[in-house]
C-alpha cells in the first residue's frame, strides 16, 4: 500500500501501542510507504487538550513533532481544495474534523485508517 491517512484516534492509539488498534489497521500502517497525519487532527487534539478531554505528556506541537519523527509519518496540510470539498459532502456526520478528514482522503485518494464506521457512508476507503 502506497499511502494512508490516520484518523486522530488511530494516531493516538498507534503511539500509545493501544490494544484498541485493530490488527488490520496496525498492519496497514506498518506496510504503507507513506503515513499521513492531518493538521486537522492536530487541531482536534489541541481542542481536546484545552477542554481537558485529552492529556498529553507535552504540548501538542512537541508531542506530534516527536511522534511524526519517530514513526516517519508526514503531516498533511489543509489546503483550499480540501476545505472546498467539505462543502460537497452530504451531512452523514456533523463532526468538523471527520468531515475534513473525509474531504482530504477523497481529494488525495488516500485510504483512511479509522475505527469510526461513519466513514462507510462516504466514498472513502476505510481500513480497520
């Protein structure tokens, strides 16, 4: 598999070696040539830290930077094309982070690694 996009929880479960990460997801990450984490996921983590729904050992930027480096993952920027694609998505789901990840996956042609079954309603190839 050439490249994949991680959902926020997938990234967090990967770096924590969490048992909730499925064997299929773990294998897809391991086999991928390129693994991307969206800036949208970084934004989501920052919001969750600020409302105390997520605790990280360091600041979001340090935490993400360290784990991108250690795991050789790349950051996927949010581009105008991604934002524009959100406007054309049906409202199967109202979570703004998931909608942006959906748009990025569709626009970039990337499978999305996520436990969230809502992505089945979109044309996104979801791995889990």
